[in-house]
C-alpha cells in the first residue's frame, strides 16, 4: 500500500504487484482551505464547515509545543488569558514584530 496524502492511496497485489484497490480524492485540508477562502470572499462566516475557534485551538496546540521547546525549561500556560504565567520571554514568542502597515492592533 502506498499512502499518497490524507485521502489518497494505492495498493499493489501479489508477487507481480498488480494494481489493486485505490482511492484518490481531494484531501480534507484542501476542502477546508477552499471552504475558508469561499467564506472570506463572501464575507459570510455562516458558510464555514466548522467554527473558526476549532482552527484556532488546533493550531495553537502546535504553536505552544514549538514555543515550549525553544527556551528549554518548564512553562505554564494560562488558557483563559492565552499567555504564559510569569514568562515574558515565552509570551513574546506568541506573536511577532510586524512591519507597517501590516500590523495587528493590540485590541482586536
């Protein structure tokens, strides 16, 4: 079996490796991305397949893992404030320095 992505695979059967069952669909990520683009273009959040908070929480988990690895020490994260407890260095890694005019306001 050859896994070619999130929703694609091919199988090869027997000693002659003859083609067997296969599937090749658009991947879940491609479908979610296309849905997100459609909602942005239409300015209609009701078109989204799921709540935007789900994407925030799932990507935040990966970002927090990367941030926790960098300083090489134990970090405590406050999920309600979305900040690290008593660690300005780790908090600084939660965002980046943007260049004008591509800035994010302090209060969104």
